[in-house]
């Protein structure tokens, strides 16, 4: 990536605690004097937030996996153009709650066997990978209970049930093995503070 900033992403199944950890990391880095942008997917730009509502609300069967891939890629392209790239060019540290790895696993593996389609679209339309990806690994039943308890109205993927969340967890673990230099699997079945400590150690190495 030619930009001088650093791009860090958080991944994991719904209810894994990744959003909490992304927020905690952004606050810790700001306290150290770093210029940090915290963002999310789907969303992170005006256009992408409009697409987000189409993806996370409504009936679980609202879209096919193929349609979801196109919607997520469109949202990600706008997010990249309007938010991520300008921040990286300015030398900021960008922390995103989800990025392309979510589409690789949700639509490319757990929803359907479409990984090749996901990768082809990513290479053509996005062409950007994070410097560091932190995957929060939690037992699917625990994560699903957390996600449904939020009652956020954005639980379309949680409504696909435990079997789907289990496939997601398996997919993210495989992703960590596929990209060992970039992806780090974090045991999320621990206290929030223990997880934060491990993440800070990994991030210090990435930012050094």
C-alpha cells in the first residue's frame, strides 16, 4: 500500500466483541498521541451507510449471497474512496470494524461457495488489504446470544442461526491460517482487559 498511514481491521462473528475492542484500541492510540480514524463496515461513508441499512436490516432471506457480494463491494468501494484512502494518505491510523475479510467468509464461504467471486471482485474494485487484521475468536453459541441480546434491529445475519455462526467461526479460523503474516487469531473467551493487552502488543509491533 503506497499510503503512509497504517490500516488495522477487526474481524469475527457477530457478537464476538470486536467492536468493543476496536473502540478500545482507538482510544488507547489517541491517548498516545496518534491521529486515529475509527470506522466500520458496511458503512463508514455516507453512501456506504445507506447501503448498510439494506444489508443488516430485514428478513434473513432478503438477498441471495450473490446480491450481497455486490452490495458489500459497492459499499466498500465508497468507503475506500471517501474515508479510508484519504485518511491513509494523510498519515492517519485507520481502524475499521470489518473489511473485505468479512465478505470472504460470510458470502464466500458460510453463505455459499463463492470465494472465487469475492476475490475477483475485490482485486478489481478494491485492491487494498489491511496491514494488520485482528480476528476475535469466540464460541458461536456465546456470540450469538450476545448478538441477539443487543436487539439492535440490525440482526439479519444473527437470524440465520447457530449453524451459520458456527460456519463463520470455522471460516475465520481458516482465514487466519491462510494469511498468517497479516491475520492474528485472538482468543475472545477471556476478560476484556486480557484481550486488550494482547491486541496492544500486536499493534505496537505493527506500528513500530
